[in-house]
């Protein structure tokens, strides 16, 4: 009797598992297939409608036609643009309560809530932590984010702490370089920001020189955001004497809106507003490899600088936000808004994509990022390019535009992390915050 019962239940089990296997079918070769989208991949010179397949978190295939039934999820991207996940080269994500300025303070933002809805998969924190605060930043922000978070280390030891930014004694090149060499997978540059000298130090190159020394010691680029000086520090000297090829000038289209710095204090502008032309030494600097980054921020962009530059064919190397609590709901908003603004000024669409993906990847010496090569990590953004009447503004005015980018989907490391209009089949709900194993690599 027992043998017969065992045979009966075994037969039922085999029938059930066979029916279940038939229902779910064999394992599919791809996790996601994206069909019918127009790919813009500047690194690989791709500008056409093609399909993409993803497997094990990486781009497995790109072809004219990939069978959508081969993917566990199918994404219908018809009428959309597909780009590499955007790289925002200038953010402030050192959120917290115990510091000041943009260091462990409320001006900072948590990464994932402000990246994926904008199509951003990689960010570079532009100097919020310094060498003394970086390991806290790593624990608090880098290790807790699905977004790939990289950082430029502030030359000021505490970071972008408003209490010490203009104190030269807090600028230690060796300790900064040592921390950068300790965490090369996370630290991609050195940042000098907001220095405003006083008294006999109202006009000095010492902070720039110390940032450059740290950059040389760690073999990484520096990014400079001039504060103010009286008299101002000439940009020609910064670009063509101090800077190495690959060093970056952020807030490149900022400056003094009223007089273009015919006065002798503050910071100089790259466009002479009396002639509406980019200064010759600026063009020369870009040709020799100096990087011009936007860093739009709360008030660090001017149409009086941007429009003449774009019309003359002088394009920024990288488009970035300077994202923080003071800029996120202002004229800046997010990467797609700034990208749309640059299109409204006349910058070609493909150049805008390049300045938001492949260019910044090269600037931070991470050529594995910012592209859609087969074998690359599947960081992908899908956009709708809306047509209509749109407006964009800055602190010196407003312009109209006919196009606006809207993020439809963001894929980070092969996972759909933002899906505006439910264009995947099936649409899977997230399973809550991921718990990484203790020995798992953080932020690959």
C-alpha cells in the first residue's frame, strides 16, 4: 500500500512540475530586450534605430532586429531615443545634518531619488567631501546608493564646509592625494571651490597651486570653481599656464552679467559681452585639452555667455547640473532640462548627448562608461523628445525652445530603476531596497 501511495504521489508531482515548466517555458537568453528605439551612442558613432539585448547586467547584443520573445522583459521603445546612461559631472550628494555648506549638510541630496528620474546613472560629486570626511561620505552616500557615485576630493581637508573654504591652512595636497590613491575606484579628481581671499590674500594662486599639486601626486585631473578675488585672477593664466590638458573649469558660462568684468573684482567671463565673442585664449585652451564644464547650479549660468558661445560653435565639453537643494527646483531642475536648454540655444542634439555621456566618461578617465558597447555594463536611458513651445530661464533672462527631453526609462546595471509610462512587458515592481552582501563590491 505504501509503495502504491508513493508511486501515486510521485506521478502527481511529475505531472505538476512538467505542467509548471511548460507554462513558464525554458529560461530566456536575455533579461531585457529593448526594441525599436533610435540609439545615439557617440563613442561608437551609432545614430539609427536598433534593438538592444541585456543579459547578466551587461549589454549582450545590439542589432537591427532582436526577437523580443527572447527577453524576460520586453521594452517597446518605438519613437524614443536610447542613449548611454547620463553622467552628471557636478553634483552635491553629501547629505546630512552635522556639517555645513555642502558637507554632511541639508544642502546635499540623496542620490537615487534625483538621478534615475533624470536618466542619470553615474554622478561625480564635485568636492563635497575632503580627505578628512571622505570615508564618512563613502559609508553614507557611495555605499548606500544604486547610482554609481564617484567623487572629486576637495582640496580643503573637511570638504565643502562653508566655515573653512577660504582657509589656505586647511588645504593639504599630500593628504588629499593619499586619500585619492587609497580609493582610486571612487575618487576621480580634486576640486577647488569658492575660495575668496581676504586682506593680503585677496589675490593669490596658492589654492590653485595646492589643488594642482594634489592632482599631480595622485595623477588625476582637477576642477576649479573660482570664488572671487580682488583684483580677479585672470582666466588666461589659469587655462594656459596653470592647467594641464584634462583639467576642468566648471561654471564655464557664468561670470559677471552686468559688465563682463570690466571691473577688477570677482571672476572673469569667457565671452567678452561687448563683442559677444569667446575670448581667443579660451578657444586656444579648449583646443589644447582644457575642459569646460557647465555646472548650471542655482545661478552659475548666463545666457549672455551661453548664447554667443553656442552660436560661434564653442560647445561645452560636459553638461552638468551642480545639483543641490538650492538648484533642483530653480532654473536648473535636472539634466534633461539643461540638455533641452542647450538645444534651444542651438547646440546640435548629438553634441548635447555626447557632452552628457561619452565626453564626461573620458574626462574622469572611465572609458568603460558613457557608451553602449557590447559587453559594457547596461547603464541606459530612454527619452522622448517632445515637440512644442517650451521655456527656459536663467538669472539673466528667458529663452523659448521647440524641444524638451523627457525621461521614459532608466536602466542601471541591467535593472529597470525608473519606468515613467510602464513601457516594459511585464512591468515588475521593485522588491524593496537591495541588501548587498558584506563582501560585495560597492558601486561598480
